[in-house]
C-alpha cells in the first residue's frame, strides 16, 4: 500500500516480506524531489501500521 502525505510530498509505503518462514514489515517514506528515503523494519504488523500512520500525519 502506498499513500502520499497531503502537504510535505512524502510517499509512504508498507510491504510484507517473508524470509525462511518469518514475516517482516517494511515501512518506507520517500521524497522523490530530493532523492531522500527512510526505511524501518518491524516484526509486528501493528507496529508497522502505527509507523505508517505516524508518517502520514
């Protein structure tokens, strides 16, 4: 899922990754105009969703 921040032009996405039976959630925000990105990994879907929502505020 990917959404845009309404003011700051951040693009925020959340992905589910699998590795050896484990699930990870990757939350990334990008500002394409400046070629800047920040990524965080989580084991919990709830924590990843909280970070996703926080970056959209």
